[in-house]
C-alpha cells in the first residue's frame, strides 16, 4: 500500500506587513507567536515587528513523541522561512559581510514567566562579527552583543539543555557574570555600559576559554549549529524540572507543548539613541487609564527586568521614588515616544483589553517585540473593566467576566501595605481564613482581649482554637490567630462573617499559655503585648506593626458601576447569613437580596447575653413543662426583639429564620456561682440540679438532641419561637412596614418531623391572628437539608415544605463523616497527598456531596416544581460552589455579609458561562 505523507504546516512566518498566523491561533503558535503574527499582519495593525517565524507547538509534541526528533518536513519549511526573513532584512544569516542575527524565543499557550528560555544575537562568530562591525560602524556594540550571546548560549543551550549539573551549584552564567563584574570592579565602573570595546574583546576570549574548561566543549562557531542548538534548548526547556513543576501548580497539561519563535534581531544596545523597555497600556497597580512603563538606554533584552541599572520612566506618570530623577523617554525621544504612545492605544483598542508590551528602539527606530493581556490586581481589574465598559470598548458581559470573584476581596478590606510586605519575611504561615490585613498586640485569652481593648489597645487574639465563649474577645480583637482548626473552624467562620482578618491552623507556632508567649518555627519568640501583623488573605504572620492601606467602597465608583452590570447579568439571588440586625444591615449594604440564614442563638453569646442566657439555662435544666414554659416566657421578648429588628432592617426582603439548633449541653453552665444562682431561681437543691445537668450529657452531641429533635421533645420551644416570629411580623405590618419571614426547621431527616412541627405552626398562626386581629400573616415554612437522608427523601419532604435550604456545612460533615471542627488534624495530609482535590468545607465536593444536593433539588421539584431552593452553608460565598448552585437550578445562595459581592459576581459569571432560563429569585 502506498502511503502519502500529508504536508503539515510546521512553520508560520510573520513580518513585512503580513503574517501566516493570527491572534486566534494561540494553541498552535503559542501566545507570543500568535500575538507577533497579529501585530505584524493584521490589516488594522501592521506594526513595526522585526520579521521572523514560529515553529508550532505540534513540532514540540512531535519532538517528545519521537525520541526528540523533528518532523521530516521541518528543516525545509524553516529554511524557506529564514530566507524570507533574510530578504525582508536585506541581510544573510551567517554571512561575513552583512550578517543577519536572530533571537530564539519560547512561547507557550499560557505565559509561564521565567520558566522558559530565550537566546539573543544568534549568528555571531569570529567572522560575522567583522561584518556586524562594518555594517554598524560600532565595534563596542558588536562585542557587547557577542558576549551576551556567548553567555546565554552557554547557560541555556550547553549547560541547562545539555543536562550538565553545575559544579558546586554555581552555573556557567554566574561564572561568566563574575568575570564581567570583576572588570567593572577593578576599573571602578558603575554600569555594564562603561566597559570599553577592548575590555569586551578580552572578555569574549576569556568566556570562550572558560566554557571549554567548565563545560568541556567549545562555544560553536557555526551559525546553523547555534540556531538549531537554541531551538532544541527551548523545546527541552518544556520538560525542564522548573517548567514541569510550574505547570503542575498552574494546571497546564504537558501535552500542550511550547512553540519557538525565530526573529530577526533589532538592537537596543547601539548607543544612546537605542533603548529597550516594557510598558502597560494602563496602570496595572490601580487601573488608571494612563500609559505606564519603563525603559533603559543602550540595553538589550532582559536588562530592564534584571535590575542591572534602574530603569527610567517612559513619561512623568510612570515616575517612582527610585526613578524620579531620570529623564523620561518622552523628554529625550519625543517622536519615538509619540509613536509608541499611539501604538499602545491602537493595541488596546484592537485587543479590547489592557496590554503588557515589550519594545526596542534601534537608533531612533521603534520596534514592537511582544504584547499580551496584562496581569493586574483586583482594584485595577475592577477599574479597567468599568472604564472600558463606560467608553463602550467592551459590553456588560465582557466587563463582568474581566474580574475574578475573589479579586473583589482586595476591594473590601484594608490590607497590609504590599510594598512593605515585599521586603519583609513572614515568621509563620497558616490557613488564610479571613481576608485583609490587621495589626495589633498579642493577647492569649478572650478576657485579656476584652480588657486590653477597653483600654483602647489594638489586640490580636492568639489561641489554639476558639469556642463560642470567646466571641466577645474575638469581636474586640483586630484579628484572630489560631494554631488548630480548618477553614470552617469556629474562629474561621466567625471571622469571615465579620470580615475580620483571621489565620487558623497555623502549626508553625507553639503557644505556651503559662508564660503567655509563643514560639515560631523560625525561632521568633513572642510574648504578650508584642506587635504582630497578619495577612489573612495569604495566611502570613509578620513580626511588628506594618502599615495598613484602607479602601472605601462607597467612594469606589468603578466598583459600583461594575456591580450594577453584575446584577443585570446574574439570574440567581444572593442573600446573606446574619447573626444580628447589624450583620443584616452590613449584608444589605453589600447588595444582599434577603437573609438566607438567621441564627437566633447569637443572643446567648457576648454583650447583653447575661439575661437571655440565664433564661435559656433555666429552660434547659427545667424538669417539667411548667418550669420550662416559665423560662420560655421570659425568653420570648428577647427572641421577638431580635427577629423584629432583623425583619425591619430587611424591610420586606425574605428573612429565613432558623429555629433553635445547637445541642443543649453547649449552654449548660459549669461554674459554681452560676449553678448556685440557677438552683436558687428554680427552687431546687444543688444536688438535684447537678443530677439534671449530668442527665444532659451526650456522647455525641453533634448527632444528639438538637435541631428539630428539641422541638419534638419540647413542642413549647417551637411554639415560643413561632409566636415571636408571627407577632414581630404583625407588629411591623401594623406600623406600615413590610416583613417576610421564612421559618426554617433544622436537622430534619424526614417528612414526619416537618408535619409534626407544622401542626404547631398552624396552631400558633391561628392564635396570633385572633389575638392580634389580623386575617393573614405572610410567611413560608421550610427546612434545612443537612442530613444525607433528607436529600434522598426530598420528594416527600417537599410535600411539607415551601422551601429547602441546603446546609452544606453539616451536609458535608455527615456525608464524609469528617468532623468539621477536627479536620485540622488530617486534612492537610489529605490535600498534600491529593487524596482530596480541595477542602470540601470550602468548595463543594461536586462529585459526592454535590450529587446529594442535585438529588435533593430534582426530587424536591418533582413534588413541587416551584419549590424555592437555596444554600446557606459557607459554600454560598465560594465562587466555584456558586457556579455549581447556578447550574443545578438553585434560586439563591446565601453567605457571610463580606462574601456577598463575591457571590454576586460569581453568580453573574455563572449566568454568562452557563445560561439558564430565569427562575424566580
Ligand atoms: P520572555 O518570554 O521571558 O519575556 P522573550 O522571548 O520576550 O522572553 O525575550 C526576552 C527579551 O529579549 C525581550 O523582551 C526582548 O527585549 C529581547 N528580545 C527577544 N527577541 C528579540 C529580538 N528579535 N530583537 C531584540 N530583542 C529581542
Ligand atoms: Mg517577553
Ligand atoms: Mg446544621
């Protein structure tokens, strides 16, 4: 059978106003190659790009699939492309009279900064250098280029790609660099540019001799060998250790391969009318629409980034403290600057996004060497998206997609000054539980935190872990640092709810509570009162008091503008979880459309909790219904007040009120004084009281007498809460306000529990209508789905519920059988060994727990097609989980107040990526 090899195009040319490829071909040409083609060949651009050609990523793939051999057709195609470059430049590669020099540049689909290699000035040897000197009339320049080539080639091709392990860890580049530095040092030169031509000549000689000595092989004189050696080195750098490691972290598949660009050299090192630089079409630090960049005179390639000399600002706007005395490009080359300025504007309009560009000026002529979408921080991302939408460069959906949900965090909270952080070493690292930055003096107990704070001290509470009793101290602290616990431990949950900086699970430190001190792994010793600064976004702990930078959202017009677009685009509602009317207000300000979870337990913790807590305890240790009702009657007014205030804040937006949930033993008093007082109030002896307390003990309280089970055992507890909800609602309506309570029964596992509680609701409803003289009270009745069985029985549960709210914290806990308060002990190892892809308490485990949720939604809606469904676990503020909730058709997500904007943006992204028919919110 005759086989015909089909022709594959492995080489794509660009330059001279045309190009074989374009920007859409990143997969084949790599990011750099595709953009070079676009800049060179697109009819609307046709920018001054030095001509060249791209060897495709398919060459790389072929190379690795065929024992590092190139496809047979490659050589001929490459030769033809090189000839085209020679023609365009009027020079010949390897020609002793008028030689062409080229660069070999890597370029993967996604940029992999610093991972891959570049070789410049290829084609120089003892013969061609004479031609370069003749043509340029500048021997110093020629030898500067030559020593650069030899250095780069020895490093990239001969040592790294050659697989040579540097002796004593000191690579050839370093060895050669030290020789250069020595010349500078002995001559008293400050800069590379001070070195004379004769010194460069001597250096070149020395370099070559050193290479033979160190690497055992000479630097190749043959330009073709230099070219293919460099190409091979770039392809092998794809499988270099660093590159593989980087791809693993960034999730870039090995199969993608890299492309290689061969491009005619232009020279920024031809004296003081030449330069090289990098710039952004807008300020990537704050998003301001101002051209921002740096350049170096008489320099080549990486010099700008390498920090050999301080780069100068391209214009006044780009000046900083180090560069403000240097002349701007605008001043010294006004014409070139104007050309560059116009080009960057055109590029931005063309790509419709902020661009990061590289340019070189050769004897007053400007060349464009690279462009790509520029990286930016959260503040800049929001500003750029909003500005570009306003100027009609992009539409609403594009603007919304330009900002990653988690980038909003940077806008919401004060943070440690990033400039100071850059130059400071952290003493410890933990889990980043509450974003933003904070600083304060270390205290080791909640009581100390309260006491110090009352004296006006800023404190950071450092504990092994926290419990509800610490809430007051936590509230009074600037930040919380714990050595144990995971991302949903008590400390993390509470801090996130408040938008408070918090680091948990910081195993790098050991607390010695007896001496009120701790020691970090790095040896740092901290005692009470010492200053610490925390970066809760990254989980970093710093010694001392670091400057904080504050951000005022209300003044951020770009943010407001963007969030308007977000609300237009998204279809899912976003609510907030709230513990207090204050939380509700905070969430409302952040754009919450209701409350997805209102926990009434809050009134039993912290400030003002003495009386209600006492009454609750009284209720708990009551023996008879009579005793219990007495205590409940006392509690009633507190419950009603809390609920009424929250309903009032939300003014008609739905408020999901969860009935009393926690295991009672959590509230049992332990100190003698309190017990004595209780026995007196109840009129029972201490020994009887002690017996009652003992009887409340449970072996497994999290799975014990809690949630709806309390309401079944003691219907009067449900009764009291329902009465409070209905009376609060009616009182508000009578005042002309709006109120929309949703009664939520927690910890249910079947329909009959719901029927049982519903009967109580119905009775109280009738009584309240009669007592208050109204015909109707608006409300919904529903349940939290947090036990796996409840999800499975969703079809029958839905018969007795107007809504479901997935309590995914407990649902995750019970599905995995992982105690969420104790995962700190084993989860890090699980993540390390990749037994789990991520913390399931942070991001919904879609394939497991997510499956249960899907079943719950589907079965619930079989019974009631319009069943209202939401989520109220911590996952409601996690962007990935929000997308999941959108996809399975939830009506809303609910999360901590400070996560509300993030959830809104994530919901908008989901609506764009996965369009669905709008459901009523
Ligand atoms: P990276 O991907 O690390 O940015 P590049 O391929 O962009 O590597 O090369 C680094 C630098 O080398 C460029 O910014 C540019 O200054 C210089 N360079 C690359 N090719 C050429 C060329 N043909 N002419 C002049 N300078 C070049
Ligand atoms: Mg570059
Ligand atoms: Mg629960």
